[in-house]
C-alpha cells in the first residue's frame, strides 16, 4: 500500500510530504526491492515511511550509498517504520555515482566471465530473455513477481537481461541461490542493465 500523507507539524520531520509504504507480511527481498523502487520515485522534498515487520538492516548500506538519511520508529505491535529522506548536502551524489557503485565486491570477476554478445548472431544458445521493468516503477507496480516468472521461463543456456531504473542488489542474492551469476552495467541514461546466467 502506497499513500501520500502531509504531516509537517511534527518536530524533526525533514519535509512536509510523507509517502507511506506498507511492507508488512512480505517475504525478503520484496520489502527491500519495494523500498528502493519507491525511493526512485521520491522527490527531494518528500519523506518515505517504510513500514516493515522488522528493521531493514540490509537496506542501510544502500541508503548511505544513495545519499539518504533515515530514522527508525518502533511501533507498539513490534513492527518498525523507517523514515527515509534525501540528505540535503548530498542531493546530487546518487546521480553522480559511478557504474557498479552498489555492486558487491568480487563482481568484477563475475563480470569478466559474463557471456559476450559479439553482434554476429553466432553466440551459442538461445537469444537472451530481456525484461524492461522501468515502466513498472512509473506506474507504481511491483516487478518482482514478473521477474521471477521470467526466470522460470528461461531455456537451458539462455541468459536473462533485466533493465531497471536502479541497481537491484537484493535480487542478486535471490538469483545466486537459484544458481545464477550476473554482470551489471550502468547505461548512459543512468539506468541499469543486468545480465544473469546460470553458473
């Protein structure tokens, strides 16, 4: 559930507009993916209130890297609301981050082993399955289910190419558990193109 609330009178609020995102009851990594997707649509004046069953500790390095500040608010039922807003002094840092800035260490070796498309049409195996989910975020839709459905449709030896507005770091762990490696690159327009293939 995503909604816009205005509560500018509360002390310590970094902005007037609050976007509420309810992630309770969802299994990892969906809450983290939904939060990153919501942040991608957040304006500099807005604050995201991410409601989760527990503190999203794996999200914190991503927030620091992208230039966001955060504050935990423990709820009476044991759940947590994480209030997230862009740091004023680092508003342009995320946009200027280099390619692979959120990629876990060791991915350089992974990228070197990625299948190469020479453009001659002679590479072994079927053509890669490409899924562009950039419009999902603009429409407020969650792409995780369709991503997993696409992975299930892969033929033997077929690579999967995901095009996204941000680097989906939590997805890497999911795909690793399914036996996939990946190579990520940032496109000139600032989006991300990630190629997955079975180890």
